[in-house]
C-alpha cells in the first residue's frame, strides 16, 4: 500500500470508529431521530471517502501493474474494476 494513502486510510478508519461510537450512544440515549439519521449519513460519507482512498491505491498499484503485464492480467483488472463499479451502484 502506498504509504501516504495508508496513513490517510488509517486516519479515516479512526474517525469512522469515533463516529460509530457516537451513533451507538445516540441510539442508546434515544436522541432525536433526524439527529441520528444525520450522524448515520455522515458515517456513510466517511465510508465513501475511505473507499475512494482504497480505490486510488488499487489503481496506482495493482491495476497499473496488471495493465502493464497485459493479457489475462489486464483482463482481470478490468473485471475487478467492473465488479467494484457494480457494487458501488447497487448500494442502498
């Protein structure tokens, strides 16, 4: 993993962990529903940021190597990217 991306991804996961603890406390204390929902949506946005970092790392490392290798490796990279694209469009 690219060191800068790894550092940013770990930072993002720590933020997410705190957001999830906060969400759990909000549910336990029966906070206002829209406040809970707002926190949940913020967590989803943070997950999106983490996913972007992970995709960036994958593109800059594995995918670029697979494309350089060509042939079956290149085809595998395309299939992986299509799967990720499909997963991201089937959320919700």
